[in-house]
């Protein structure tokens, strides 16, 4: 690593020095426009285009490869700077693999050329741009950006929870106040939103021609000086490695952070060798070629053809952890109602007095309670029926409903019309296999008609594949298909589900992905494995297979459906499945779920949480969760307010008042965002979240 730096600030590089060095280089480029440098630069440029065309011809013949639509689009824009086309092709390929969709904001969008190409290739609903340079606003809008804001990334001019995704293409390494920029990106993301960006890594200098040459000549001090000068010229401020990025993003409340290498050393060496403006600024020939090409289009056509073919071949090599010079980072905010895979501040740890821990708690709280005093998540149970599985982690392994009963759609219409128009994630499922529910597609269609802005996530065990139903869901506008694989291999699946459906479920997931991709639907497909200790090793192989095919592969903590009522942990232990110790917490805190979520049962009653296990008839239910009202008699918001009694009991630490809460572990699936006030608050309140609005 060239620069042992603080994770968020480089002591070696100062922005004013970088700006000064940048101005020096710009002066050199301006001098390239004077005689005799103008003729010299043009001659070098023409020679370069000719050489590039020869190389492209050889590559085309030897590899039999053809440029794709991205190669052609980049070549049209960067025909006179082909190294930039190569750079952006490698990044665009990574962003397309990330499978982003919905409303997206580009942090540091520049003139929008790269974002505009991504917009055409990806499933974005819209793309907004932010850049400090207001002079590029018109170009960005011309490239497809629906909105442009001239702003520093540390102060984004957007409301909370505005976007489904935020992207940044090799920008964050230049940002002075990186911590503030990351906090702002976190703030504007919706629940379940993703921050995806590319950036230079600690091995960046190993891909620079000058640095490598000086190292080969055994002049390490000169090599280090060259690297520092290059960083000043490029205004590079940060060189974080993967662990540092994970640490910073997890502190902000992201549930999962993935870092992969980008740009092999050989690709960056090629890029750097092509970048004449860095090594010989007076040979800067881009603008001279543009003038020459305007007089005769043949030169430009030749350069475009050569660029797209060279980029097509040179971008194919995959970077590895050993030779990657850049990093591609994807961080996901936890969706409301879903367990957090990586605890933000160490769930269950004693409260820390450090400022960083307190801020991390509050950042997580701002996300979890993004809707303030209103819920961010609402679950809709479409029905109860005997399930085709008897999973050991589910109450249906203990007792199944005698018959099937389904939610009335007229009642669902009433409930949907009473909900907010934005800010709430809808989880729909049935207490059985959801794809078998006869009201599934009509329910999604109804919800999307009445509340089109609300995202809908459907959960299924994957044992059924009904193409007409899946097509109906896609047509109706389902946002996310949550595929509960739960066990990573055939043997453990058979023991866990008590049925041998592994191959069927595996094949069904592949069919659903193929159908989604064939229709070019923006519907996200996610899957998860339950976080049992015995699954850790097999999970890596499972994830390696499905990553890139589905949008997310998650490791999901295990809930116990209200505790000892069902005896599920004992049954699992007898079968050889154990909850990891790190999921068990020594510090009991209020359950975040009842502060941001509640549920509608198929019979029309509102319940505070998932521990209210439904049955065919109310009198046949065996759980101890108190209901909070009937949807036929009270409104949606009235039901939410009635849950305040349970919330206040939790804030006083009196969860044992409710039998369903005594041995339940659902509270432990969330980050610990609660702080102990210096003295008990009103009504004996023992827990608080300062500065964060939430329901009480």
C-alpha cells in the first residue's frame, strides 16, 4: 500500500496543492495549442490513430470478437481519447452487473456521458445528477438526466429517502469531506436502497507506467515522488482498501457491503500508456484531432472503429484481488422488516460513550425510522393454508391450518386507500406457499392501482413455478421477488424442510430469472440462506453460483416466531441446526419492529408483528400476540396509533408485560440503536433515541 492513510483523510495530499498542480498541467496543455507544438501534437495524434487502427485490426482478426452497444457508444464519445473509453467500459460493465433499478441519483455526474449510456442499458426509471460544476447542466440533461443539481456531495439538495439507488463513477476518491458525502448518500436512499460506486484502491500506483518503470530501475524514492505528483495532478485524496470501506459504510447503517476488484494491473498500464496528456502535456492532441476530423469525417470514422474494437478486447480481462487497482463497492440499506445482515454498531454491545458509536447508532436509527412517526413497512397476509413444506424453523412444522382461508380483496381495497401514498414498503405473503394464493396477482394489481408509488415485495418458498402467475406479477408491477431458499445444499435442505424439493427449487429460480431477463423487467429477484452455523461453508458456494444471476444473495438471521410458544429452537437443535452465538445478545433493548412495522391478517385483523401466526379460524390460533383492531372497524392509521401502548412498554423495558415478547428474539435481528438516558424519562422511560423522530 503506497499511502498508509486515515480511512477518511489523507495527510499527504492537500486539496489546494492538487488544484495548483492541476493548473500547471492545464497551462502545459494550453501551450500545446501554440506553434510549433500544435503541428507536433497533431502529428502525434495522427500517428496514434493509425497505430490504434492497426492494433484494432489485429485484435479483431485474432479474437473474432465484436464490439457491443456500450463499446460503440463510448467510441462515439471518446474516439479522440480511447483510453477513457476503455476506463469507462470496465466501470459500466460492473454497474450493469449490479442490476440497479428505480429512481437513481448520480453523485458527481459531470457532463453525463457515462450516466446517459448506463441509463439506456439499465432498468432505471429515472436518473438525476449532482455535480459542483453548474456549467455541465445542459449537457447532463441532453444525455437523459431528468434533474440536475449544482451542489457539493456533502450537502445534497434532496429530501430523505428520495432514491432507490445512488451511483458514483470514480468520484469519491476526489471528495474532501468523504464522511459527510457518505452520510448524505445514506440519507437520500430509500429503505432497501443501494449505494454503488467505483473508486481507486491502494494498488492504484502499481498500474502507472512511470511508477513501474522507476521501480524496475530500483529508484523507490523517485517512484514514490512520481506517485505523489500524479495524485496531486489528479486530485486523489483517498486510497481506502476494502476493509476500510466496509467499516465506514457499516457505521452508517448499511446492512451489507460488498467490495470487488476492478481494473487489472495490465488494463491500467494500458490505460496509462495511452494517456499522453499525463506524461507529455505539450503533445496533448485531442482538440487538434477534433479540428482535423471536422474537415474530413474519414479520420473520425477510422478512430471510432479502432476505439470500439480495442475497447471490446482490452476490457475482457477480469481483475483479481492480487492485481486489482480499483475497487467496485456495493452497499445495501436494510429493507424495513428485514433482518440486518451485518450489525451496524455491534448488536447487543454495551452502549459506548464515544462520539463515533453514538453517531453510528443515530445514523442507523435515521434509516430504520426513515418515515418518522409513521411505519416504514407494512405486511399483508393474503391467506392461511396447509403448506407444502414443514420447515423446522416455521410453526407449520408443529401445526398446520385445517383448511385454507383468503383475504377479501374489498377489505384490502379499504386498507390500501387509507395508507400513505409514499414512504411505506409493502410485504405480501401467505401463511403457506404464496404463489398458490388465488388472490396474489389481483392483490398486487389492486395495490399498484391505488398506491403506485409504494414498492411491493413478495415472499415465496420457490417450490412452485407457475409461468402465468409470474407473468401476471411482472405485468402488475411487482417490485421484488423474494425467493426463500433457506438452505444451501440438497442434504441440509431435505433435513430442514422435511421434503426433497432442492432440485426443483433450484430449477424454478433459474426459470424465474430467465423469464424476468427475457422480458427485460425491472423486477428485482433476491434470495437468502438462513444464518445457521452449519450453513456458513456451503453458503459461499451457493452465493458464488447465484451472484450475477439474481440481484442479491443474503445471509439472513433467524427469528423464532415469538419464542417458546412453538419450541422451534429445540426442534432445530435436535436436527443439528444451531443459531450462531453472535446473534444472541446480552443486552435486551426495545424491538425496532413495532416502531416501524405492523401487519394485516387474512381475516382482517391488525397485528403488531409476525409472531401473530394465523390459522383457518381465529379460535384455532395458538399464539399469544394481542390484536390491535379490525380493519372493518378502524382505519389503518388508527391501528398504528393503537400499537403505542406496546411501544411505550418496550421503552420502559417492560416487554415481559406481553407474553409474546418474553422469549421472542425478533428484537435481536435489528441493530441496537437505543441509548440509555442519563435519568429515567417520562413514565419511567429507560430507552431513547436522541434527535431521531420515531413513533411512541
